[in-house]
C-alpha cells in the first residue's frame, strides 16, 4: 500500500481545525485542518465506523481523536466518500494502525488502486486564492487495493444499519453521500458544502453558507447539479458536509433550495477548464 506519490503536508487551516462536535447521539464529526471526517457509533456501545481519512500527514492526529472518543476500540471499517487528497490523505497510516477494510464506490477504484490519477486541479477557474494555488494539491492515485472493498450494490452501508449510500457524482466520478432516514441526517461529502471553499478568507473563518462543490476539482457540472437535486429531494434536516460546519433546520432547507434554484449562478464558475458551456 502507498499514499500518492505527490502526497505532502498542505499548509492550510481554519478556526474549526482540531475541533469535534456530536450532532446527534453517536454521530460525531471532526475537522482536520479544512476537511471534515465523521465517526459514527456510540462510545462504549459496540462497533463504530470512520467516514473519510482526512488531510495528508494527519494520521497521528486522527488516531488520537478516535482513541479519545472510543478508547482502544478500532473502527469496524473506513468508508470513503471519494478519493480526493483531502479525504484520503492519511488512509494508509490509518490502515496500518487499525488493519480494517475500506469501502468505496466502484468508480473510485482506479484512483484508490494506483491505476489512474485524477485530473489536475484547475488553477484557471473563477474563484478565490485557494483555487489559484490548487496546483499544490496532490492528485496522483493512492494504492490500498489489498484492503479495498466495494460498497454493497443495494445501497446499504456496512456496519451502519438504517443508513444508505447515494451516488452523487460531478465532483468525483464515484463520490457518495451517506443518509440516515430516521434522523434525516446527511453526510454530503463535497456534493454540496457549507463554506465557499475557493475563498481562503471564508475557509479560514468558516463562514456558513450552502455552496456547490469545490470549483477547482469539480469536473462535471451537469452531474454535480443532478447530485445536489438528488440530495435536496431527501429533505435532510441536518448535514455534515465535507467542508464547512454542520447545518440544520430552516438554514439548511432554505440554503439548499437557493442553491438548487440558482445553481448556475451560485455554483458553476463563469470560466475554467472543466466548465461545460452547456451547463
């Protein structure tokens, strides 16, 4: 197994970095620099799972956070929303520590088995400073083939009864979200987020606002729009996004409706190498 050949520490942070929050009993999310990962399970009450694996060179930090919450009880599995650098940045360290399976969508397999690199981030895209410096972000594939398994085709989620996974491409071909219908709780990955991810200032202060996916790594804007509509149709009452703070209630409902109704203006950049003129 190996992390990507271009894996390296990314010098970015936010006011939420290093902080965790339980949004529902047994549903906890932790902000690692600028990205969220989720730990699903009640401490001291059986198994739990980790969703996503954080930024590069953050393995020790994530392991420490997990130990503070669950003691020496390792997760039953790691579930990946997709394979971009900020969601798998420490996956190999976590596998070596815990020796657990990793689940992902079939369309992400080439990027998780060393077969295919993602497109390089678009530094030319309309957006703020984080978009302009996105050339420093890793995009080469990782290889965790010996531990990688496919999410069940029936939409169920391993080790999480009552949850379902939902294919939400656009930002990445095999991106998935996770949804618990009983609580109407959504883990949206980067299908939509609650911070303007290309703006360094808004990321730093974590200004809450429903936004489309990060512009510099979204390659299919038509698919991204369909994915946001699919998630809105679930009528989520609380979301843990890939980036930004958890959001719930009317703030989420109204923000998501505004995004869907005005996706072209709010989410799709005016220019960039991934922009489809027909979007």
